[in-house]
């Protein structure tokens, strides 16, 4: 009988290398998943902050108890008059896009400030962004490849009705 201890040691070293390689690959995947998880949490936190700001604006607009402090009016700039109807911001954006056609987010922000949904452009930017994301996810409007927003096409509407 031949001595196979050397062969067994070679086999043990090979298996140890394979274990180390698998462990290193596992640790790289864990780090990648952690980074993806942190990015996703950051995105969701940003969206949550925007929705909370929008809720505060809607509370103030509808005359309820404000959940965020009111902005102080600037004397050199007249404040927009509040809207007469109680139309939600989402409904307003969908209606405007249906009437006018494709528009950029900046144009939509300007319209919401003019219509009295927001006191200034900064709060409008956050609120409109969050609302647009919600309305796109709901399938009421679409985002074009150039970043503009547009009403649904007839084909989109038919596809949506067939899905329901």
C-alpha cells in the first residue's frame, strides 16, 4: 500500500482555498447588498420627507392644523391667493397635463406657485416632485424619456382599463 498523506494534504489545501474564495465572495455580496440597501433607504427617506412637506402644505392650504411651520411672507413679493376650489395637487397636475400637454417639472412647479398651492419655489419643487412620483406610479400620467411629464395616451388608457 502506498502512503497517500501527501495527496490528502494537497486535497485539504485545495479545499481550504475553495472555502476562502467562497467566503470572500460571500463577504463581497454582503457589502454590495448593504450598499444597495442603504441607497434604497436613502431614496425612500428623501421621498418620505417630501411627502411630509407636501402634507404640511396641504394642511395649510386647506386651513387645517399645520404639521409644518408656515413660511413668513416676504414684503416685496405678493403672496398668491388661495385657490377657491379644494382640488388636490395630484388632480391639478393631471388636469393641467391633460389640458396643456407635456410639461417639465419646473413648469409644473411654476404653475403650482401661481395657483397658490405653494408659497415659494423651493417648497413647490419638493412637493411637486413627490406628487409626480406618486401620480406616475398610480398610472395617471407618464414620464417621457427626456424627463418631462405627459398625460396618458389613448393606448395607455386602454391598456390600463384592460388590466383592471
